[in-house]
C-alpha cells in the first residue's frame, strides 16, 4: 500500500505505467484485501489518472465541510439559520472585516 502512495507523487506520464505495475502485483497477492483493492483501483483507474494529471483532490472541500460542521456545533442554540450563515461567511469567506478592539 505504501508503494501505491508513490503514484500520487509522480509525474502524470510516469504514473500510468507505475499504477499498472502496482495493480498487477497487488492482484496476484496472497493478501485478499490487496487483491480487492487492486480490482477497485482497476475500475477507477481512469479517474485516478485524471486526478493525478490535473492535480486535483477533494481535500480542500472536505476541510471546508469539517469547519462548517464545527461552526454548526458552535452555533447550536442560535434562533435562526442566518446567524450560522453569517458565522460561516466570517470564518470562511474571502472578506475579513476589521472588528472593533482587535488587531487587523
């Protein structure tokens, strides 16, 4: 599995061949979960290579989702959802107004 992580650090033109080698070795593994993972990766190979080529990840989206969940817990008890939306916009939005009594 550690060798699989290397695929995501490679140049896109090298990643396809390396991924195919990894799939071949993992599918012939005596470890059943590795063979299952190889099968799953084979099904999603095109998408994996596209993510490598375009250097895209859902990491930033998941980060924002986690922060919104935390803000939702902080906002528990607010009377209306607009307060949560305002809190999220202040914490995560692009505009950070200077607040009175706080350094900018």
